[in-house]
C-alpha cells in the first residue's frame, strides 16, 4: 500500500496508485457482493472521467519516479485488471457489463507494455461474450464496443500486425452471426461498430469472408428496417469493404453493384412520376452492352420492401455508401464512374413530384403524396453525392464541370427548401474553390441572383432578430447549415426531415420567410464568389452586391451583438445562429472591401465604423474577427509598398557613381510626388513616414467624404482610358519605323556589344551623359515622333493650365518625347539608360507620377491638331 | 543528411530546337556539372516542361514522320531510357501542362490547338484556335483558363471548363476573348498568382510587354522597350519583371500593378539592364532567387539578381538553348528512394485522334490525398473514444486537440446513455419490488371495510400476477 505521507499536490505521482485503489474499493463490486447498480450506473461516467483525467492506468515509466512507487502503481493496476476480469467472468450480466465497459476503457488507457502483454487474453475474454452462450443484449453490445476499442489500440502497433490479423480473423464469424441471427437493432449497431474496426484496421482478416460480409450487410440495408443511424453505420462498412481486397476491380465492382441497386430501387419508386425512357436509359448506361450483369448486391436478390412504402431508407443508405466510397482513401488507383453518378444525381433532382402527362391516369393522389413526402430526403442525398464527387475527384472533375454547372443552376431555380438550398450553396462554394475563376464566370449570375433574393427578404430579419426567436423558426435546419459538423449532423437532420410535412416543391417561396441559416449560406457563398471571381466580369453585379452586403451587415448588427456562447437550455446551434449570421455578414463585408475593384469601396467608412464597434463591444469570436478585419483593411487604407530589399539594397551598396545618381533621381521625384512606390523608398531611407502617410490619408478621406472630389478623379481616369489607344498606336508606329531601319543601328549595336561583353550594366551608363546632348538635340528635330514637340507643348499647356506644376509636367513631357526619339536615333541599347542619366543631371521629375500622366492626354490631343495644321 | 540536401537542390534542364542530336541536358546549377544527357530531342521554343516533377515532356520540332505528323516525348526523369513516344497529327510547337499535371495542351504551326488528358491519354479536344502559328501557351494559375499567344500578335483566352466539357452542348463559348493589341509575334506569356486579381503579362517582338486582367481581358499597362522582347520571367516575389531582348540585354522592371493601374505606358526609365549576352535572349527562368538566362550565343548564365553579376556561365557548345526548365534533383533518383511513387497518377500515351467518349467508362483517380496515406497512424494514444471517433470521423488527419476533447465528452455521454438505460431497467424492477411489498403489506393489513378504490383493484391484479410466479418459484 501507499505510504500515507503528505502528498505534494494533485500532480504528485504518488497520488495515482492511491486513487486507483480507492476507486476499486468504491466502485468495483467484490466477487460475492451483488452489484449496487443504482450507485455504480450513476457513477460509472465519473469513474471513467477520473481514470482518464488523472491517467491512473498509464503507469508512466519515468526516471524521476521512485522505483518503489512504480511497483506500487503496477500492483494497483494489476489489482484493477484482475478485478475487471473477475467481473467479466461473473454470471450476473450486469456485473459482466460493467466489467466489459471498464475493460474497454482500460484498453485505451493502459500503458503500451501492459497492452501488448495482455491484449490476446482480453480479446478472448471479450470474444466469449459475443458468442452463443451469451444472451444479454447489453453485454453483447458492450463487448462489441470494447473489442472495437481494443482493435483500434492494437492497430497502432505495427509489430503485432500479423498476430492482430490472426486474432481479428477469429472475430469475423461471431460478428456475422450477430448481424444475421440476432434480431435486436442495438446489437446490429454494435456489430457494425466492431465490423468497422475490423475492416478499417485489419482488412486482411476479412479477406476470406468477403462475400459473406457483403451479403450480411447488404441484406440489412436492403431490408431497410433499421434506424437511419444503424443503416448508415452498415453503409459505411459496406463502403469500406473493398479495402479488404484492396484491388482496383473490387472497388469498381462494389460501386457498380451499388449503383445498379440504387437504380433498380429508383425505377420502382419513380414509377409514374418519370418517363419510362429515363429508367431504361439509366440502366443502359450502368451495364454496357456486351457485358454481364454483375451479381446483385449481397449475392442474392432481396425483394423485401413492401409496396406501400417507398424504399427511401435503402436508397439513401446506398447513396451514402457511394459518398463514403468516394471520400475515403483507397490504396490503389480506381476508376470512378463519374458520368453514371452525375446521371443519377440529375435523374433524382429532375423528379419533383409533378406528373408527366402520359402518367396522369395511372397515379393516385396518395401515390403522389407519398413520393412528394420522400423526395426532399432523396434530393438531399443526391446533393450529398455531388459534394462527395467534387471532394473525391477534385480537379479531375473538370471535363464534367460544365455539366455540373448546368445541373446546379437548373436546380437552383426550383429548389426552395431551406436545407436543400443550404446544401446547394455549399456545393457552389466547393465548385468555386476547386475550379477557380473559370467556373466563377458561369456561376456568378445565378449566385448573385439567388443570394440577393435570399438576403433581400426583410421579413425574416424582423421575426428572427433575437437569439430566443431563432430557435423555433429554424429548429430543423441549423444542423445542416454548419459545414464543419457535417458528419454529426447528418443523421439527426434527416430523421427530422422524414417527419417534416411534405413540401410542395414546385411552389415558389413568395411568402416564405428565408431562414437565417439560408442567409448565412448565401453570405458565405457571396464571400467565396468575391474571393475567387471578383476579377471576373463582375462590373454588372459588383456594386449592387457591395451595397447589399453593407446593408445586410448593418441590419445584422443594429440590434446588438449576438452571443456565441451556447445557452444550455437551447439546442446548441440555435443559440449561436444569430451570432453566426453576424459573423458571416461581417466576413462577406470585409471581402467586398478587399476584393479587387476599380473604385474605392464606397461603404468603407460605414464598414470601418461597424468593425470598430464590434471590436469593442461584441463577444469573443466576433470581436476577434472585427479586429482582424481592421487589421486587413489597414493595407487598403494605408497602401503599403514595401521596399524591395534585395533589389535596392544592392543599389545602395554599389559604389558606382551612375547607379547612385539613379537613386537620387528617385528621391528627387519622391519628394515632389506621392507615388506609393517612391514613398516606400523614402520610408527606408529617411523615416519620413508619418507625414507622408498622413498626407495620403487626408487626401483619401477627402476622397471618401466629398463625392464631388471623387467625381473629379474618375473622369480623369476615364479620359486616360479612352486616350490610351491612339497614344498606343502612335508609339507602335514609331517602333515599326525603328524596325525598318535596322541596318545601321544594328551594326552599331554589335560594335558596342563586342567591346562590352563582360562589362557590368552600369558601366555603360557612364558613357551616357556624353551622348545625351546629341540625343536631345535630335529629339527636337526628329520627324519620327510624328508630332512637333513644340506644338505639343503649346497644346498641352491649355488643358493643364490649372495645374500648379506646369513646369514640371512640361519637363516631363519632354523627357518622354526625348526617350521615344532616342530609340530611333541613338543605339537602342543605351537609350534606356539615357533618361536616367539625363535626369540625374537635371533632377527632373520622372514619368511615374500622377501629374505627368495627366499630361498624356494633352500630347495625344495635340497630334491630330498639329497634323491638320501642317496640312 | 547528404541525401536530404540533395533532395532540395535544383537542376536545370535545357534543350535546343536546332537539331535532335543536341538532345536534353540536365545541369547541376551549383557545381556546373552535367547530371544527365538524353539524346535525340529538339523542342520548339516553349516546347519543354516538367510534368508533376517526374517527367520531362518535349514536343519534337524536327521529327516529321512520313505523314508530316509531329510527336511529343515524355521521359520519366528517373528512368530516361524509356520515353513514351506519342505521335500527333501535326508537328507541335509550344506545349504546356496544368499545375496539377492533369492536362497537356499543344499548339501547332497551323493554329490548331490540342488538349489531352494525361492520365488516360485521351485527346479531349482539337480546335482551330488561331489563323497563324501558335507561339506560346500557358494555363492560368488555377488551371481554369488557357492563354494562347500567336505569331500575328493575337492573344486569346479560353475557358477550360467549356473546352473539356464532355457533353459539349455549345451552351457556353470556349473563347472568352481575344486581343490584337500587339503588333508583332508574341514571345512569352506569364501568369501571376496575385490572389483574387488574376493577371498575366505578354511579351512581344514589337518591343512591348503588356499587362492584362485575365478574366475580363482588360489591358492594364504597357511596358515599352527599345528592342524586341524575346523572353520574359517574373521574379518569385512577383515584383520584378525580367525581359530579355533581341540584342541580348535583359531589362529589369519594378512591376507595380497596384499603383499604376491606369498608366498605359511605363517607360523603361526604371529599368536596370543585365548585360552579358551578345545575341538574342531565348529563354529566362528562375531557380530560387537566381535568374537563368539563355541566349542565341550558345551560352546560358546563372545570375545573382541582387548584385547583378553572373555567378556561372554555361556553354552549350552544340547549339543555342531554347528551352529551360528547373526541376528538383531528387526527381532524378531511381525509384527506390521514393516511397510515395505508388500513389502517383499514371501517364499514358497521348492519343493521335479524338475518340468518342464512353459515358459508362469512368475516370481513373486516387481517392483521398496521398499525403494522408503514407503517414502511419500515430502510435501515441490519445485517450479519445475510439469507437465514436471511428464511426463518425474516419479521417485520421482531422485529429485536432479540440476534436479529441469533444470526442471524450461524447464518449462519456455514450456510456452515460447505456448506464441510464440500465438504470431505467433497474428502476422498473425496483418499482415492481416496491409494489410487491406494498401489496403484501396491503394484503396483510387488508380489511373489507376499507374503501376499494379503483387503483387498488388494479394493484390487486398486478399483485396476483406478480405473486403467482414468485410463489411458484418459491
């Protein structure tokens, strides 16, 4: 026993054996005492949690621990386990059950050594409880669970793989027996758990029983008589089953069998609501002519379904199975029948419960009602299948993406059920993210239209402004809305959907309020669209979307901030749905600010206000996001052109005179003009950042606040755009001229080249000043420019007379003209450096400034005038 | 350790278009030694690329078969002796592949374009894209658009989605737009991965580089050079544009699309000039932060762009280098060193003629990412509920501490559920016991004068039912 000296604190290792022993005393019934289940059942969870939090079974083998202590601990664990084993062999099923559960926990918690030394004993013990003499359901379930735990732990030791496979092989038949012969659903579920562990971790053990396992699972699924949860577990096992063989063909065969089975069920279910031709066509695709029909799923045909019920559960489980086959990994390359699956999806989505004319006489209203009530579930699963396809195939889906776009956009127009719309939105997000801007072109119009409709419905907001109200209104939906919890959410929501009243799918949602979860999905989708495709042809919708997002964000925040902490009395999702909505709207707003556009975001000031408020007032998550938004917008408000360290530092280090001169040019320019590129240079060199940025900000604020100011800026830009073309052509004319007179110039080039092969570029610049005068002189006289420089000077003075920097711009213009000219007359090579050198001596403003750009239209306008004058 | 260093080193693949005898040479950029030589290859400019870091693909310019067709060779880098020789209907000029290595596009001198799926080798589409010879082509960064440059200066941008559409319903035109702003042959196309704003740059013999918005085709900027531009490359950080000209100069421009969106011309007054070649630049590329330039003068140079000096000058004695590709040296090693090689897509012979697509036929693919596959399951035990984890999770790589936490809670909940079920059963039996006691008491104390209420009658019934088995057992 442990010594009863003072324990240091709760981390003291000495505490652990003591605690373990007292747990044994307190909770584990001695052999001859009856189990006080009333107590222990309540306390079992707390027992487990104590075991786990204090790692009581871990037997940490650390150097620092006293060997005596190790022994004490070891013996305590020994006692614990022997206690469990005695419980396990007890006749009382309740004791046995407790022992099995705790053994499962011990499998997870005990040390590696102990596990490896005793796993086979434990496995055999547990195995005896799922074999025939055992009769208690509870014990069977618990044994399955504990065995699954044991196998999982075992799978982490690659060195015992072979032994593990042997042992696991012993489990397969008992499990199949449970599935086939037991008639309690809970036992099937437990068996499915164990089967999963077997297939996932010891596929080799299944290999011999492959067909039997398939048949057992298939019969359960095709009978459709279990709960959705159990069916799904079985479906998952079926999806993983091909891994047991691990080759290409068994995957394809399984997929084909499942698809054929789905198809057969659908043919039966859709009798009367779809044209006969459809089902024939699907069948033809599934089994290529000349090939044999594979054996039906499970080996023999099951026709167990009653005619008055639709086999929805079976179809949906099989589709779930397809999804899992696509999204779980497989060791070798497989061939996915993409076309077939897409055809299946399209077929399902096409059926909306309306009756084709030819079928009218044969259908009763009861039949139609039946179909309509089940259709949402089937639609949901076909969307799931589409999602799985996109996930599984990724970029390879490209040849089919046009088809998917057609299916999705067509369905978007008709789909009005909230949970289906949410799924559809998430498909669109996936498509946008995986296929990039190319698909944004096709999807944008529909996304914008639908999202605008969803977000514009005001009535929804008025009803659901407070978290308390969101509960009932969206109770059935939120689980589906959350992408992250997809796995957990699936089962619950589908069950709910099955109970939901049958919707009239064809009806439009004119009077429906749009649930908040749909709005969240719409906002998220807009966000992704802006991220991926804002650069695409977005002019038509961009401004309206920006406005809409601003409006939505303001509306979402005008009644205070939502709280993301869950209220224990409300279902978790509904408590935070309002805060989720706020978060989504703020995120979309930030994206709309940051997405590339040609004008300043018009609502930036309001958005900033919102973010600032949120940062101070909102709860943790929202505040965090608002802080991030302000952080990200910083770059937009104060454009940051960081210095190109490697590029410029080299120039600083250079001792060469010419390159220093070049730098001076830049600085002289930057002092006069506020181009961001130059300001960055100044920042590194002079630290004159603040004044510079403030200036920029002030100017910008003017821009923002005074619309008049802004409208002054825009026409200038437009003018430039318009004028760019003639200007361009004049330049290219010039260049063509150059190409026509190559001989002399080229000769010059070659001469120079031979002299200067290894000379560094800046050496060349030294020679420039000498030729500078020649160049500028020629520039004035040259006809190649196509315009008389003096003429253009005169012309350009008039439009620019308002400018304060008249002289600068004129100089500028000259330097530009010089340059173009220089290309023709001097060797083209030197001319590029010529203007630099020239400016170096005269410290002119160079071209890369706003005002100098403004002068360009002047030149261009001058062209035709001067021409006509000379004419 | 030495191996690990070697893995990260880069090598340069060069080839020429003059004669097949020159072949492909792989150079070690650091030591300057030849790592590999593959004979018999002469690729047209822009006709060489590295596929998935494993294959060298080259269009053969000189190899006209008896029918005047062309060919594309694919060499596995770790087994260069056995190339895949695919024969095409026409001689191929420029070729290119998507980033994921799923599709290969090729352009012919006739202006026809070809698009193959690499895995199956299927010729997905051929179409007449231009009237003149195609000069170069490049996929957008997200592989969703394809850009062609033509000898007549026309640039066209095509949507991959409608190009490869299996149904080809004609609902959406493949050609997004075209532009004929360049006055002379296009010599280079470069795409930028600048986030949402997709941009590409074209260079032309007319002495300009133009900057375009990828999707809308809006012309953003023109850079004018004194000479015809024959090759361009972007610095890895995308702020410097290197343009090689016909006289051997390489101009270096600061490339600022954010600030000068409205400038229609930026002149070269900002440009530095790198000068060492004395004949036309044929290709530019980057290895890390080092520029590599190749020229007609039979040499190619490795530059330190910071100090603007040539670090190493290579001489390709047999002919001018027209194509350069930087690859990882690790891809040259034989298969033994690659354990993940099993999870690579196969590469098939590219088909000569388009074949009707078979709708029943599937598409070969790998499910789930290879990375998650090669990773052994963690041996450290996390103490989560394995059961729940297995059934719901299934994706091993998703195991974050938060998830473990929630699973732990779930575990306890689950056990609690079982517990409560049992407890429920126990309660029922306890209740029955109580009643039994109650009734026994009742019977003992029972006297006929007491009022018989209806529940008691029931109780009597229950009691008698209950009692009979007990009595029998006793």
